[in-house]
């Protein structure tokens, strides 16, 4: 009975990781001191080491030959990267001023969400289920993650005049290069000899990523709760932000659907574009946010829209992927 329920929940995107995120926030609410800056636990070095491990293993899993092969389908790549880093942000920037029902603090989080790279694992899995272009998904999700280290802080640097954040682009880029790009590069260089040794353990490596993210979420929300950051907001605010995130997901989906039809993409490329362009990376969002928003309390506010979007993109994406898997490969 329990296994059947778990399988059903997993099919609609509700898995152990999502439940772990909810648990992390609940524990942060119960024990805010344990994850705050005053805690005796050295969270900062633990998180820094964890981030390094996450992106080192991400680099190890990247196959340089496969990435080079993926360069051929340039029209698909241009559309996905252009949508992820230009069309999505511009769409949100045009809409945010009209979101009067969303508090300004959460508007910053929505803006930050829009400039993030695409997520890798979820995009590839859903493209695979939907019989899409898997090499194209792997290539674009991987390149998106690397580009995001530069483009996301660049966007936030441009937008700092219209927000409450203060950010120096070059120091931020330098810190992200050390924390993210350097481990990825070392991992790619180690791919040839290390990947065969860890290949059979790849499914277990996801727990490293998930544990690091849950620790960052726990400490960020613990600091927010310890400072009563969320106390001015009613519970209905969560529903409003969540509904807005769901609406944003389907708006982007429709925009990409129209663009891929106009460009005459094949079914495989359309599916790849739809999933890669509509996804935003929680891993990158948390890691880059940790640098851009050094105050954990502020980070907790900023991450809330991203977490809600992440949950809904998995649930909605899983349902759509399941439906696509039963369709013919022509529309």
C-alpha cells in the first residue's frame, strides 16, 4: 500500500526530495536557532564544501564528446538559451509591475527566478519520457547551467537599481567561479578516468545534491524565522505566490509552443524546447542566491517563489510528460 502510494506520488512529481524540502522548512520553523548564524554548527564551511562536491560531480558526469556532438542542432540551442536568459526574464520584467497582489520582497524573488538557468536532471528525464531529443536536452541543460554562472549575476547587476539589492558583478562572478566553475572544470578534466569508476553509483550521487540543497534551505529559512521575516505576511500570500508561479509556468509553455510551431520544429525538438525552456534550476538558484543574497533572511524570501515554481514545474511537467509519452510522435 505504501509503495503504491509512493509510486503514484512520484508519477506526478511529488518525490522524496520535495518532501525533504518541506521537512527542512518545517524543522527551520521548529528550531530556528539551530540553523541560524548564532548556531554552534559551522554551517558555512559545510555548505561551501557541499557546493564544491555537487559541481565537481556534475563536471565528472559531463561527457565532452557528447557535448561537442550536440553542437550540430544550432537552431534548437539558440532558441532554448535565448528563451532561458532573455525572453523569460523580459517577460517577467514586463509582468512584475502589474503584479500588485505580490509583495515587493517576493517580486524580487520572481525576478531572480526568471534569470536562472534551466535545470538539468528534470529536463532530461521529462524529455526522455516524452520521446524528445535527449542529446539536445542534455547539451542545452548543461550549457545553460554553465552560462548561468555569468548571466544570472549579470542580470541581477543590471537590475540592482530597481531593487533593494547591492551587488558588485566582478566579485560575485569571481566567487561563483571558485565555487561553481572551478569544480566543474576539474570534474570535466577528471571525467575520462573517474566516470567509469562512479558510473554505477550515479543514482546515489543525487543524494549529495539534494542534501546540500536541503541544508541551504534549512539554514536560510531558519535565519528568516529567527528574525521573524515572514511574520508580516498572511498565509494567503503563499497561495497567491504559488498561483502566480503556476500561471507563469503555463504562460512560458504557451510562448514556447507558439515559437516552436512557427519555426517548424520536429516533435522531438519541440518537446526538448518546451521542457528545457520552462524549467528553472533550484540547485543553481540556491547556490547563486547564496552569493548574491548573503543575508540568509533575505535569501529565504527570495527562494520562496523559486521553491514554489520548482514544485509546480515538477508536478505539471510530470503530468504533461506522461501524457506526451502516450501520444504519437506527430501532432
